[in-house]
C-alpha cells in the first residue's frame, strides 16, 4: 500500500514520516507496518522491546489482537506491555491506524523508590518491580504473577477491608504489617504501604497501586520482648479518659488507651503495629518525625508539641497536645510513652477566628483608606492607634508598625489647631451617639502638609463610657488643593457671584458680593435673594426669576438698586443664568456688577450742567442730595461751596473749609502730583483730571478718596472748578486684602502636587506650575506659541476638542478625561485631565485651568490585566473541563464551549449574562436542585470558600464541581468554577 494508507501520496513521504519527533508508527488494517519514526525505534531500543512484538496485530493469535479490534471501533489506550504505554488511533475515512508508544511511567515510579517497591493492578498482579523487591521476596515475577501468592496464610485476609476501600476510592493509601513466605519458606515480617497512583500521572484505562515493603523482622523480635511490659500498662491505659500511646523508639505502637480508639476511631487491632507518625496529618508529619527522633535519644528530656492527627477512614482532623517521655529500661523494653489531650474544639475556634481575621485583613487591605481602631482619653488629649491598616504608610509616610510601636506618633503629626477641633468632634459624637466626619491637616514623614478626611464612630461601653474609636482615614490632599484653587477663583472674581436654589435662597456667595452689600458670608447664606431688592422692583424681578426657573428663558440681565445691610442703595447690573443637569435645575448663578460709579458720573454731569445754567433751585437740590462729596473752588484752589457729604468725609465744617486750601488736608506724599494736575487745569492745559489720593481728616485719620476735577466757564465768563470726591477707603483696604489673597493663591498654585496649567480661549498657555513642567517635560518658555493641541496624542485629540468646544460655548464649565500626551523627547504617557472654566461677568470664557496627573503606571497595570484575561480566556477554551469565570458579584465574565456542551445550555442564555437565570437553568438538570442552589448562594456570600464535590444529574451523569476564588496579586477578584464528567467517584 503506497502513501499514508491512501491518505497522503507525495515523493519522499517515508523520509518525511521518519523525521517525526514523537514515537509514532503507521499500520494498515491487516497489521502491516507502513512507516516508523526514529523516536519510535529509539524507544523500542531503550525499553528492550522487539519490533516483532507489534507485528501481525490483526492476527487473532497476536497478544495485541483484542486491542486492535477495539481500536477499529474507537480509540484505545493501555499498558499492553510492562515496559510500554501504547495508544492506537484509527484515521477517519482511511484504512490507516496510528500507534504511539512511550516508556512506561510505572517503571520510572518503582525505580525512583529506595525501598522494595512494586506496581500492582486491582488483581494484585505485579506489573513491574525494582531489584530491592526481588531481593527481599526472592522472586522472579512473570506476567500475571499475583503478590498474594507470597503472603503468609494467616495474613491473607488482614487487610481485605482496607484493600476494598482503596480500590473503591474511599481511601488513597494504607499501612499494615504482613508476613511473607519467600522461596526458602522463611517468614519475613514487613511493614507494607499501599497507595493508589493518580490517573493523571499514568494515563490509561486501569488503576495502579504502589506497594512499598519495609523489612521489620528484627523489630518484631524486639516487639515480642516488649509484650511483657505491655501487660503492666494495659489496665492503667484502658481506664484513662486522656489518650496514651506506648511505642518503641522508632515510633511503632505497642499499645494505646481506649480513649485513642474513641477519639481517632482506629480499632485496637489496626493500631497495634502501626507507626504513630502514620496517624499524623501529612502536613505535620515532618515536624512530628523530627520530635520523634529527639524523644528517642537517650536521656532526652520530656517535650510537648501541638500536632494534627487524622481519624480512621474519615480523615477528619483531630488536634492533640501531645507529651512525649522516653521510658527507662533495657534495649528490649525501652520505648516512648505519649500522653495527649484533645484540643480540637479550641483549634477549630482559633481557626475560625483566624479566618475571620484574614477576611477582615483582606477587606481592610483593599479599602482606599487606612482603617484604624484608636484609644482616646479626652481629658488628657490622648489619641493612639491600637490597630491600623498598611494604607497608613501611603498617607503619612510612616509604616503601620511604627504607629503601633510609638502610640503618640499620629497625634504628634496633627496640627495643634486641628487637635482641638478633633477633640470637639469626638466629644460631640459621644453626646449625640452618631458617626462623625472631619477633615484636618497632618505633617507627613517628609515634613509636607497633607489633608486627611477622618470618618469614624465612637464605640461605647455598657456604662456609657467611650471605649475606642473605629474609623477610616482618607488622603484628600489633592481634592482639597483643587477645591482651594476653584474656591480662590470664585472668591477673587472682580464681580459679585452668588448661587441660588429653586426657592430663591442664597446657597453660596463670593467675597466681592459680601463687600458690595456689607454682609458677611455667614449672614448671606440662606438669605432670600428677593430681600436685597427694593420692594417696588420685586414684582418685576420675581416674574423674570420664575420664567428662568421654569425654563422659559435661559438667562436675563437688568440694572437695579440693591439694598445694602446698612440700608444704603447700590446700583448694580445683574446677569442670572439657570444651571441644569438632565433637565433638572441645580441652581441659579447670578453675576453682580457694581455700576454705582457710572450712575454717579451721570449725577455729576447733571450738577455741573445746573451750575452753569444758574438754576439755583435745581443746583441746590442736586448738590445737597448727591451721595458723594461735591465742592466748587475758585482758581486759587479755595473752596467756595461744599455739600454735606464732602464735609463729613473730611471732618470739617463748610466755614472751616473756606479758610484753608486743599493742600491743608491732602496727604504730603500725594500733594505734589495733585498740585501739578491743578496747575495744568488752571493754565488751561487740561480741562479735567482724576486721581486717587489720601486725605488727612480733621481728627488726624487718613482716608482714601477718588477725586475727579473739572473746570468750566460760567455764563459770566468766570472759571469754576468742580471737585467730586468718592470715599474709597474701604475699597483700598479690600484691594490690599486681594493682593494678600492673590499671593496666597499663587503659592497654592505653585506648591500643588498636581500639574496645573492656565490657557486662554484659543488654548495658548498663560501660566503653568512646577508640577506641570515636571509631568509634561516642558519649561514655560518652550510652550510659547504652542497650544494644548500640540501636546496631545493625535488619537485622543478629537474627544478633548469636542469637550473643550462645549466649555467655549458655555454648555459645560468642567470636564474630566483620560488621554495621552507627548513629551519633548517623543515619549508618550497617560494622564488624567480635569478642565475648569473661569468666566467673565457676561458668561464668556476668560480662561480655563487644566489639572493634570500622570496615570501611566495605572494604565500599564490595566493593560496587563486585560492581556492576562485574554490569555486566560484562550486557555480556558482549550480545556476539557466546562469552566465559568465570575466576578465578585457573580456576574458571568467568561465561559468555554465545553461548559455549554456539558450542561446543554444555549449560547443565547449565556450571552444574557444573567447569573441567576443561568443557575435556574442548571438547577433543572441536577438531582438535588435545592442543595445545588444553596451551595452557590453560600459561595456568593463568602468569596473565600473553596468547594469540591460531585453532583448527580437527572440524565444519569456525574459531574465533579470545583469552585475556587480567583486571586490576583493576593486579592480575590472573582471565582472560577469548573465541571468535569467522571465515571467513578474521586472523592
């Protein structure tokens, strides 16, 4: 037959097939070999197997005939020769069969054991054994040789029940003593250990078991001598409630009290002759064995150790506090006496507490803040952590260990003024019996000030005394700095700004408006805005406001008179706009501009016009009613006439003012410039001038005035000089405060850890702080002629421009996005950008602030997590188990095709990602639906639960379900649930 049994035909195919690295051979249906790979021939040589072993496999007389016939119907895998594991596979649609071989892993198992070892099947037929096994039992096993053929007749049935439990899968191993009769008929006492070989280690259709023999013939002779000593202990041990063991120096049990039988469940006949270490849980055996060696040393003092034992068959854990003492005597009668106390209940309680603590620590470590418990004494200003989570180090720069070692450390970090505020907050919370939230400043390990938000509650004793405080600390430094920056912009605006709720009450005002109206901020908050309006104008304003609230108009402007706190009237222009969110009114913003100066200028012109027209009645009326100081002087600078406001401002009467010239009450430092301007006015060089200058009142106090001088010729040809003087003392004081606040704002701007840049409407940079230079890599001089568009990664520009356009048009005042930037060296980094608009009184954008924070590392972590998830999903799709990936809320994240196949659930149902609909669909298919749902609900409540159990389906199948939490970097992020169809129980 040419080609791969008709499957392939090409020149050089034999050479091609022989190059395969796997041990493969190709046969036709008549059992004739077509091709063999080099690895196939090499494996035969290494195992000493002849090629003739596989010849004529289709011949009924062949050893492999029945495997060959089964493979015609289905694939088959088997240990068909002690040295080899073989698999046969029929190629669909052809007459070809593929044979794959590999060296038998059973041979590797027995050769790796230093004791006499063999591998047997369920019939106790020896599959393979090592040389020590052959030497001990003096045998040459052939195919089908059973180990039972050498067992002493009296010991044939001593482990019948244990062997039944082992092959049924109820236990995975056991130890027992047995006698064997080698070829010379002498008796060999052995300690025999039999253990199943996991199927995944040796793939195939049969189950195999390792048999390890330890020759204890000499020990048994010693044991016979100890039997006599055992008699004297029997009565004492059997009547004790506590557990007693007596062993030889190697740990073999001679006797045990009835309490041992009751506690561990081992029958006396099983216990006798067992190694005490075999009763110990596998995880504690190495440690126990180390102590056993110490106990067996001559004259070694008694020792106590806590150890976990296992009950007979059930493997249930039992914790014992065990005391070991070597017994004095001859070499034939010496041994070790063990006295033990059952502490299982105590250990279970400790484990339960430890598990709760572990869950608590896991919860605490994943919180964004530092969780703490603090003791405090309000009378002594004492405040110290008893418990604090590791997050405290990120906030303060000090580790949790340092705080616990130095109880006064945290209190020393809190600013002195804030310590009093904290004490008051705690005292108030104790009285009101309610949680509290406060914000204060601390100085971190680097000496820098940080803002902390403390959310806590006071825990009281039954007697009503404060026991401790439980709380969480959050670092809100960046948030506070951003708030301070925005607050500074709000407060330093050149116009009055207020926010009003739907009921017309003021909820926030800036300093400028407070100064304009003479109120404090506290007085204005909650004040009805309508109370600031003259009664006769309220109806008109109320109608416009209602139209604004109802959405009939978006904004309106008007000139009006506001009533100041002292009752004075103030001319203002107001612009009111409604701020909405999802069609719901959030608040009304009002911009208030003082236009008193403009109104006064109009009044001054009216006074001059009346004087020039010699309208005495009109002049007197306007002159005396003017709210600012007005005077008429001659060309020598002497006052002819003043009004009451001028007299009140300077503190002189009109008669006194007529006796002096203006240099008498002008501040010396401002006199020269005033004289120069006045001389220019008299000479006709200028017709008017204006300046701000200081005056000295009669009582000696210094005040500021805004002086406006104009010279006119009356109808008789005489020159008249009009002086209009406005008291600006308060404004000057305010300007000084503004300069101080501006310096403070500048300091905040420069010291902010976040990068801040101010840009104009076109996107040009007006100013940047040091943090911005550091994160962007540009000096301010390098940004000349550049806009934020030049720094933005091209793929992220459109979204940024779209949002900035909304800022320009006034749709929004702020937005936040994550985008990429390009540094001068061409490197790209990710940043979080928050843009805040600063608008003029007319609502037009004046400039905007951009707060930038480098988030490159966070983005890399997110990308790595996404990549890992993709790899995980690809791996799951190749699994032979049905697998579900769920998040912590049990939302379905991913499933593989094998899951759909096992449970016969449609892809449409799974794509709905409705976890409980999926559970209900699965519930309909299991024999115990209520228990199935209860287990899932328990895992939903406690994310740390691991569960492995078998579930019977209504269709007769059995699925092994394994459910474990999914852990990444030590943190539980979800759950992995797998289902596997099994033929026989594995539990």
